[in-house]
């Protein structure tokens, strides 16, 4: 079993839809959870950064972490064509652990 | 600069040649990372620098790969005797501190070995 599993998609939705992106993980030591957005031929851009369990909201984006289920989600409300990108989840255990472990990414297309 | 800068943005080289990839991190970021992204794959950790030291080089795929950092700033990733399987996007990232601060990535160097 890989440390982080992420459905690669592709996922195609109409403009205005609510998008749900998910990752599962196996390492219970993970405490820090991130979502990155990567446009074609660009580097990953940090979207959300959360510590431990709970929800965090930033504009149209909401990140959820459920450590008991080892499951994290990113919700995008009122999706826009400009949200079309690959979304990568990443996590680490903090402290002296410096290696982020990434999912493979989910390719999202929002159709106008 | 405002973000992490990498050069060149694209590099095409012949099998067997050596290549050097450069990274300029965000000013003041003590930690610097190199990742590799192959087509359809997740990001693969290569090496991490804290200051000018590399505490962990375990992600480097072979002894053909090496990296250095000077002045707690610029880093160079060198691949000797390139092979076709080295073709990938090489991403550099920096963070304020290792372990509990988010990584900020450059746009990468797209390496193609023919």
C-alpha cells in the first residue's frame, strides 16, 4: 500500500459545481496536510495548509482532515474554469521530518 | 526575488552528457529541497538542504546525481552521464524552516534526454 493514495481522475465538472478532491494515507504520524494546485508547465502552488484534524476555509476552498479515518479532502465551491489544474495532496509528520509525501495528483477540468 | 527561481526552464541533452540545474530559493529560507516529477507520477523527493548541509541524500536515484548549495542560497543539481530515464521535471522548493513550514516551489526544469 502506498503511503498516500489519490485518485488521478481526470475529473470534469461544469462551471459553478462543487468539487470534492480526496486523499487517503496510511502513516499515522502525519500531522501537517497540504493541498497544492499545479497548472500545466508550472510548479505546484500552495493552496491550503492545515495542522491535525478539522476544517479550514479560505474563500471558495475548504480543507478537511479526518485523522481517525486517515482521510483528507479539498472542496471547491462555485468552481471556475480558472480552477482547471492538477491538485496534489501532501503531508508530513513535522518536527525533524522534512520530506513531504505527495499524492499523484487529480487532474480537474471545469467546463464553462 | 519574490519566488523560487529555476534555470534553465527547459533542457534537451543527449544521452551520456552531463547537465547542471540551478535553483535560487526565496531569500531567508533556510531549507531547500529538490524533487523530481515524472510524467503521470507524484513528486519524488531527491535531497534536502538545511543551510549548506545536506542531512539526507537518500532520495538521489544513483551516484550520477549530486547537489550542492552555497552561501545558504543557490543550489545546483548535477546529473552526470544522463540516461533517458532521467527525463523528468526537476522541481526546487524552499521553506522558512524544515519540517513544519510549507514548501514554495519554482516552476521546474523540464529535462529531456534524447
